[in-house]
């Protein structure tokens, strides 16, 4: 509709200190911003506009207000929007396509696009509607939180809120009709979150799993088997030189039906007679590890478990990946 660089200029982003091109993540001087910018870059976001808030004469760390990018068509724009929702960092997403400019909320995702599409600019005469709400000066002054689009944002639909709720629903079925004790339920769910993260980051690949003599669909699909799950966990613990979310497989309570249920839910399978959410909306390639760690800590209800697992997901994965890479270097 309008050249991307020209759109940035009209919004006043290209000359603002609060705007960052995502392709700059390799040279980002502030380490705390680098992972966020890199994740956005991988999601095909071209730029991020940040905002600062002031409270009692203290300026907070800048946070993303708007992700902005371009796409070939509406279909590609919807794919990018799903990734942005999984990142869970920015309330607004602007996508420039040859046909129109799309404005999404980054805090909601639905396969029904009308639920998360805030506006679409089709004619040049409508462009002022976008500019008057998302210009750099408008964001800097805080007016972005008072515009008509901000009123439609529901933070309860953010990725962290929804995933936490979905995990709680899954736990109710495991500990209710499936008869699994809560501690084992937490361990199994935590382990699958961990595995899905490794899969999303292309670290735990089908090729590596098959080299261990394990069929991937016997761990991550409706055909999941307890023995295959045990074998993968054992192989991972040897590879990573440690245990993350240790599971007591001597617990006779843990049965194959529990593995099948969890694997199917995380795969996004629709189970008969089960009112379970479809987990296929979650993309663990883009959900930040800090977000997953926070979700899991909130998910655990027992204080003793919280103390044992505090920071466990974040620290465990970081340490595990370091061991994984070191192991690869030793065998290279």
C-alpha cells in the first residue's frame, strides 16, 4: 500500500531514539534487549517501538509498544501475528501489505481473525487514522493507552494467561478422572513444556531422537508410549549431564494413559469427549523462556515444589543447553 520506509517516516519512527530495527540485535549494546529483539527478528518483525513510563521520578525499563513489519499478503500477516502473540511482549502489531495496512492486538490470538484484528487501512485517505494513533510523539506522550484500539485489548488473553489456564485445566483431568497425584502431574507437564521448548528451538530434533532408537510420534503424538517417553528422558539426561524436572518412574501411578493424554494435548489433537483446549496455538519457538519459567512457577501450587523449582525451568534449560553444546564440541 505504501513503501515500508515511507510508513516509518510518516510515523516518525525512523528518527526516534525509541525505535529499533530488529536486524540490529547482533550489535545491540544492551544485553537485556538483545534476546527480545532477536526473537522479534526471527518472527519476521522489522522494527520495535519502545515506550518508557515514569513513576515517582523513576523511569522504568523501556518496553515494546508496537511491533511493525511488512508481509506479502494477509495470510503471511496472520502467521506473523500468531508468532507475535506467542512472544507476548507488545500490545500492538502493524503489518504493511501491498493491499492494506493491518493493525492487530499482540495480546490476543484467534483463528477467527476478527477477534484480534483491530483495524485495516485500505485507502490512502484512511491513513491518518493509523498515524493519529501510533505516531512516535503520540506514543511518547502516553496517549497510545487512551486510544480506541487500547480499549479493545484484553490482557487476560495474553499468551501467559491463557497457557497457565490451559495447564490448570489439563491438570484437573490428570488428577481427577485419570487418578494421577498432583506432584507427578506437575513433573510430567513440566517435562513436556521443557521438551516442547527444545523442539521449538530445533534442538531436540527427530533425527537425534531416532538415533536413540526412539520413534518421535511415540513421545509427541496420540500414539505416545510410556517406555518410549522413559527412553527419551534417559537419553536426554545423559546428553545434558543432569536432570531437569526429575520424574519418579517407580511411581506406579504414572501410566501410559497419562503420557498419551499429555502428548496429545500438547500436539493439539482434539480428543473425544474431552473439553480440553487445543494447544496448537502455542508456538514454543517464540514463547520466551522467561515467560515459560514464570508460567510454570505460577502453575505449581505447593510451596515446597515452588521452592524446589523456583527458576528451575530457566536455569535448567540454560545449563542443559550449555552441556548439550559442550557435548557436541567434545564429539566433533
